[in-house]
């Protein structure tokens, strides 16, 4: 079976690599032959407004899926007229807009921060009257890694905030004084079968994911609450594939922050940490195949490599992270650029203390 991947980044690269041993051949729809996915598998080059290239892409595959949720709707519709598209256009649309995704959470009884749509500076002032400070103003669409958002702490932060985000449609959210950030990642097959991974605990720096660990240490009731939320969203969207929901842990429970209709950075450690990786499970789901077990194989952690690949991620000897027991390096082959995700390192150990020690050694060696 041939699977089309919209996007040529590292997520498409890891999907392509995961498909190969299963006999699933991925074709990435990429912008540039230098994109990460193009180094490891077949690809078609084109932009989202290039109908001929989209048609060539569709002709080469049996179905299409996504490494990224912001594919223009027109392009998705053109592909959907030719081959099955999984997850659906509706699911992508919901996840691509912060107001739609939070409205879905609310409709399903999943807690969120208070929020209001903001289309002008006057809307912002009105919304602040009910939400109050501190608050976070975010563009509704296209934000990632903390880009396109502004924390409003004092009245002085408000006056130019809407213009500073480019005058795009926004959402204002109450600032959540969370204890921890968690994510829940699940997968739903074509026949409605569902599997959910144990929770991931995520630490961010400057809005970018830095370190994830799993299984997150938490009470069974917290885990159950997150799994219930995941199942509710998967069912509501008649979803096919891997879905991630980012969560804030607060006193007394969880709030859902956003969802990603694709494989997610916090679950990269499933490659070594779990019976079946998120990449393999996504492909199994969209192919209509049985899902794989989400059972943890131990306690796993991951640290993102940002900016450039440190020597310690590739070098030999005691200074190399490869000398740390249970450590595995994944490099995407991307050119260095400040803040850019260029790879990640995972560790797995028998217990959480050994995992944390290995992760600390890796972080120290990377100078991260
Ligand atoms: N309402 C909020 N209250 C407190 N912190 C927030 C809030 N929204 C986002 N953040 C912080 O900013 C990070 C990035 O925001 P997020 O909504 O996940 O956008 P994206 O990941 O798409 O850039 C979150 O992981 C969290 O650390
Ligand atoms: Mg996020």
C-alpha cells in the first residue's frame, strides 16, 4: 500500500521510516527536495496551490494523511476528491483553529481555560472584562512552538497586543497556573478500534517542548480522566489515525489546551519506550490495519535537540550520549537554525529513577 504524507518535515520522515518494514511505502508531498522526508523515501514536490502537483501526488498513492494540520482546505479537498483522506477534513479543520478545538472540548465536557474569540482590539478589551489578567492572546491559526502568542500580565500589555499579533483572528484564554503539562496520545483505527498511550509529561522552554517522559507519574483517576477525554474526542470526530491532546494539570484535574491531528513530539519516545511507536500506529490506523499495543516497555524519556546537532549526539567515546545505556539518537538531517528542532534523543530504563538519571546524563552531555 502507498501512503501519501502531506508535508516533508521530520514527522513525515519518521512515518516514512516506520512504514518501510511493514511494506507501507510513503510518498511525501514536500516543498523542497532537501526536506527531511525526502532523504528517506519517495516524494512529490509542490506547493499547496499547485493543482497539477497535487494531482500527480494523489495518483501515486492509495490514501493521504498528514504530518501537519495547516494544509489549506482547498488542497485537502482536491486530494479528497481523488483518494481517501485520513483523518477527515472535519478533524483537520477543528484542530487547525484554536476556537473550534476548545469549543469541541467544551461541548464534550472536557475542561478548558476560559476563552473568547477576538477579532479586533475592541473584542480584546471586551473579552478581558470577563477573563481578566493574566491572560494569553493567541492567533487562532498557524501558531506552533509558542509562536503567535502573547502573555498579557498588566494593563499596559493590552493596548497594542492585537496589532502585535498581526491583526489576525485571535483567541483570548485565561492564563492557567498549571502544575505540570501533560499530553495524551491515542489512535483510532478505521473500524473504530482505539488504543491510548500512558500519559506523557512535558517540559517546555520558551514555548518549545524540551523534555518529555512517560509513563507520567500520576494517579489512576487522572490517567482515566485523560483517557476518557481522548476517547471522547476520537469518537466525536470519527477520527482515524494518531491524535494528541495537550493538557494542563491543575489542582483537582485536567484542562485541555490544544490538539494535534497527527503524531506528536511528546510521543517520539514511543519509538523505544512502547511496544508500538506512534508512527507505526498512525500508519496501521490509516491503512485500516489492526492497531499495535501501546504498552510501555519501561520508563522512557526524550530530549529535543534544538538549533544545531551537538557533537555529543554523534561523537564517539565517553563524551557521546550513545555511551549512555538505553540512549538512542534520532537526527532529522536539517540545516542548523536557532531554535529549530533538528533531532531528539530518547532513553529507556527499568524504573523512573534510572530513567531520570540517564536523562540527566544525556542533557549534561548535550550541554542542553
Ligand atoms: N492559557 C495558558 N496558560 C498558561 N500557559 C499557557 C497557556 N497557553 C499556552 N501556554 C504555554 O505556552 C505553550 C505553547 O502554547 P500552545 O497553546 O500549546 O501553542 P503551540 O504549542 O501551538 O505553540 C504551552 O505548552 C504552555 O506552556
Ligand atoms: Mg502546544
